[in-house]
């Protein structure tokens, strides 16, 4: 099959299909275009139908069936998908009624109790009616379907009862309810406190008495389920979107689904044992979650909640399957979901699966530090030091800039504190510096690693090897051929001065450093790295009423706020550019976007 690149959006994939259909191009190209679309958006039942019709156009009905079979795997809880498949079966398998019935029953196992399942029930009832009429047989199968549908919380529940009442008027008692089922239904209604009052006309075994008795039992059962399903139907009714769409699920719809999920999870199950519909009279919470995930397939939290729900019930394999669908289909390019799935696999002993998920996350563009840290921490928790180091090495090859510096800083700390291998941490940082020699943050990480073992020298003692290593590193940073830019070298001079002042064992080192600094023509202080005159004057603080306070005046007298033109006139273009660059870096560091709100 042809798979779509990650950058191709839904609109691009659809436009490609439409163009090929309109141009009447080679079916092979159209088949590839549909496969690419369905690979990334497998819940689009309409395009599955187009894919099957493409095979039918080539007079290959078995291939069309194979397409439908593929479709009902991701769309197992889609009423529309099963309805299309069953319609195909009724149309093309006319001489195989048992095969058609088997498909209908498969469909009902998944979607029969859906609030909007009237479409597939209608097709099943119409099919059985047509088969009975063609064979001049009784309508017992049709009556049994009505009995089943009247036990379910469908939106057309009342309509089905009206249709059944009209249907029953022309049918015999045995067609409405088999004799062996009558006693079971009466017992069920008695247990539920819903048995109808038996009148004198209902006594006896003649056709008229039995039909009155059977109809009364079926009517009592209908009213029982009206009351039983009323709370659920009240929660189902506000929900409008029950199908997949690439547009995000509206907040009101999501809230309605969450109310239904919360209510369903709190309901007891197993206390309704209907003899006419033993399986679907009670809607299990897992069914509700599955149906919610059709319109909510793009809501990551719903997948996590469903997996947690199943995990809490002890259904670990089912939860694993849910997360596999999420991370393998709908969120294959989403690092947080892949890592969440990896954590689940690790928690349940699936280390190989967790490693594969971490590797898939690391392969996503652009490289992310979280992915490599997750892979390294997985190996650390598993006691695989070599695997952890391999993850760190892969990160050094993939990351750049600040993320690279943060990772090697962390990796060096792990080597030093966990493995007791200070030299390996230093070597890792050096390998990163070799890749990005002008990255000051990497040199800072190297300096932090080098100074971590430095202690102040005692009186009369010489400089320790750790001190000498840190001093050698700083000498590289301040050298004339250093790859660092001049501002970074100035900051390195300050760090060198602090190192010597705080840790050197001899005043000679302090004097030698001062001579070198003087020869370089540098005037450095410990309080600032640039002359005070080069720092632009801070902007005046503003009061809420639009007045500003000049804090440098001491008295804090309120003055009218200057206009934007006046405010800009107070600063040179260079000063304004410096302010803008500073705050842009600050907002990026703090995780802020275009305003004051953190990016999600």
C-alpha cells in the first residue's frame, strides 16, 4: 500500500483523490491516493466505501469485501461503516442469507446498542422482511428483531414501538413470541416488578387469548425499558457529533461525552438478564468509550482516560490495545502520546515495546530532548548502563543549541553521581563541544562538570588536579583562538577570576591572572560584564490609570505617560534592539509564546 508522508494534510490528501476521480486517471493511482488517505485517517467511512467501489468497478467483489473487512477494524464502532458493509452484503450475497445474517449479527455486537444505530436495525429488519416475504414464511425473525431493538437505548425507541404495534396487528401470537419464550419473559418482568395485570380475556391457550397475553407482556417490557434507559437517553440526546471529523470536537460536545462517560462508569451492570436480548440491554462503559473515540479520536486525554479505565479494571491487554491504536494510528507523530504508551509498557514489563516506542519518538522531527531523556531514563531504570549511554550519545548526534547543552549537562551529572565516572561525563561534553564549538552553553556545562570536584586549597597546599582541569578549560575559553564570540570570552574571564579567587592555593595565581587581564586590556568587575553607561535606562513603571512613576526621582510623583513616539525617542535604535532581543530570549526561556501565557 501507499503511505502518506507526515506533512500531507487531510485537505491535500482529499484534493488528490478528488482530482484523480474527476480526471478519470489510472485506477492504480486512485487506489494509491485512497490508501494514503485512509492510512492517516482510517475513520473516514465514506472513503472506505469509495475504496471498495473501486474494486467493484473492476468486477472484483471479493476484493471489495476485503476492503470492507479492513475498514471495520479501525471503524469497529462506526454505525455508518457497518451499515455500508451490510448493505453491500444484502445486495451481493442474495443467495447466501445465513452469510448476510452473520454479518448483521457481527455488526450488532459492536454498534447495535448505539444511540444512533437505527440505520443498521432498519436494514436488518428490511432484509428479514424481504427474505420472509420471498419465501412466504412467517415473520418470526422480524418480530424477534423488533423485540431486541425495543430493549435498547436508541433515539427512535418510541418509533420502533409504534412500528411494532402496527406490525403485530396482522401477525399471530406465535410469530410475535415463541411459546418457550413467553414464560421466560413473564418471569423476567416479575423479577423487575413490571409484570402486567392479567385480565380474564388473557386466560386460556386459544389464539386470541394468547395474542392478548403476549402483546401485554411485550408492551410491559417496552415501558420497563423506557424507564430503565431514560437517564442514559437524556445524556445521549445533546450529543450531535457521533462520527469522525478532522475538525476538533467542540468543547460542548466533549463535555457532553464526558458526562455520559462518567455516568456510565458509575452504573452497575449484570442485573438485567433479558431473555429476548441477553447481551445488549445494558451498555457497558467500554462500549461508550469506544463510541466516544470516533468523534473524539483527536482528543489525547480521552485515549489516556480509556486506557486508565481498562487498566483499573485489570484489563491490561485491552488497555495495551487502546494505546497501540492511539500511538500507532492517530498520534503516530505525537511525542507525548508515544512516551505515555512507553511508560505503560514499561510499567507492565514490556521493556522491548517501551524501547521501540522511545526509538520512534527520537526519530520524530525535529529532535526533542524529552525523547532522548526518556530513552536514557528507561535504560537507567532497567539497569542497562550501556543502553543509557547509547541514548545519550545518540542525543549528542541529534540535538543542537540549548537542548544539546541541557542534555550533556544532565548526562555528565548522571555519570558522576550514579556511575562514579567523572571522566566519561567530561568526554561526552567534549564530544558535544567538538560538534558546536561556539555554543557557550556547552562550555558552561563543561565548566560546571569540571568545578564540581574542586575544593578550596588549604594553606600551603598546591592546586588540586580538579582545579587544574577547570583552569585549563577556562584557558581554552579565553584564548585568542577560542571559538567563542567576544562577549562569551569576557564572561569566561570573569569566571576564571572567580575560580582563582575562591579556589587557588597561591596568591601568585591571582597576580598572574590579573597581569594577563591587564595585557588583554580588559576592565572587569564582579558585578557587571559591561560598563554601566552601555546599559539602557529601564522603562518607567506604569500605574493602572495610565500615569507613570519615575522611580529615579525618589518621590514617586505621578506624571502623564509619554506617547509611543516620545517613549521611543528616549532610546537609540541599538538600545531598543537590545531590549527586544533580551525579552525575546527571556520569553523563550520561560516557555512563553506571543503573550504572557505559557505555551501548551
